[in-house]
C-alpha cells in the first residue's frame, strides 16, 4: 500500500533531477504505466513488473509502485 503523502513528496524530489534524468525516468514510468494498464492482455501487472524492474533499478516495491501507479502526481502530468 502506497502511503497517501508519498506521491507528492516524491514529486518534489524527482523535480530536482537533472532534465535528462527526469525525462528518462518519466518516459520509463509512463511506458510501464501503460503496460500495467494492459495487464489483462499481457499478464504484466504492477507486481510482475516490480519483480523484473525493482532489482534492476535498485529501488523498493513501494517506490516502484508509486512511480508507476501515481505517475500523474509524481511527474505532475
């Protein structure tokens, strides 16, 4: 479960990234969000995506879930 205040707090941290890093992270999270939304077809829900990407990115599952499922708040889209 994602804590209620985490997406907004993460937004202020992510906004301080260098532009190249910010846009790359936003593009990756946007793509993963789309994959997650189509999980009934591709069987890659947020849990399965986390198994693949959390170790590669070196982040925990709560942070990963926040970045992907709350992309509109985190990246202020």
